[in-house]
C-alpha cells in the first residue's frame, strides 16, 4: 500500500484518472492520504459524493515536528483540506494514525472542528522504534503478528483523552477488534464508519 497522493501525482494524474474510472463504473472508493492535494478544485470536481470516502491522516498537529518523521503536506494544510471537503459535503474523516500519546497535543486536537475521526494505534517493531524514538515502548506489552501493541486498558485510557465526534477504531489485535465492534465503534459492521448513500445501501 502507498499514498495515492504523493507529490508525483501533480505530474502523473494517475489518482485523478483512477477516480474517473471508478466513477464511470459506480465503484465506491476509500482514499487514505497525508496530502492536501485531494482538496484541490481539480480533484473535488471529479470526486463523486455517493462513491468517495476520504480519510486524511495526521500523527501530530505541529508542522515543524512532523517534518522530523514524514515527507508529506504539513498537518495544518491537511486539516484545512478536511474542512474544505467537509464544507463541500464529502464523507471525510480525520485519521489519527498512528495514535501516539507523546505526539499529540490533546487540547489542540480536541479543538478541531472535524465531524468524524478514525484512530489507529501504533504497532511497534524495530523499524518503528527508530522512526518514533520519543515513545515509551515499555507500555507495548502485547505481541501479535510480529508487532508489539498496547494492552486494551491502555488504549482505553488514551481514548478517554480524545473529545471528538464519531470516533471509530481501526484495529489489528483480534480481541481488541471484537471489543471495539461490540462496545465502541458507531458502526459495528464497519470500523471505518463510512457514510453509505441510500442509493448504494444494497
């Protein structure tokens, strides 16, 4: 998997042409990106509100801090893209991924005027530990699928610090996935909580 709105997209227009093709065949699509390009007029003009679902990812909200670990649009520009898409009536969510306590300014996060949020917790391995050196990995005590994960009670503690609407959890740990499905996610059948048009509900 790779971000379909990397900087090369400004030249190649591969994502743009793919969206047109999906529209032509009535196929729904979920775009997950760290780019603000999706909110450019050229792309918004082709996005189909009955088919398009968009998640824009941030890990922290500070533009300068984000430069240390990613090569993407600044978080401030991504947030502005969310607001533009929301205002235009698209199904768009803030995706906090990975959700890392040490990288989140919670008062700032909770002041955002987003209408939908998706949270994906950090999965730790040797590569990730080098990428996010400020994290306290002693809390990551649960092992599954070659990654270290936070235990459920720790995830619940972190979620209590998030005061945003329509929060859903994207989860890899099997028993945790079952918990979110039964006790937390707004839509038990869809952890992405996508808005489905009545025309496509069947």
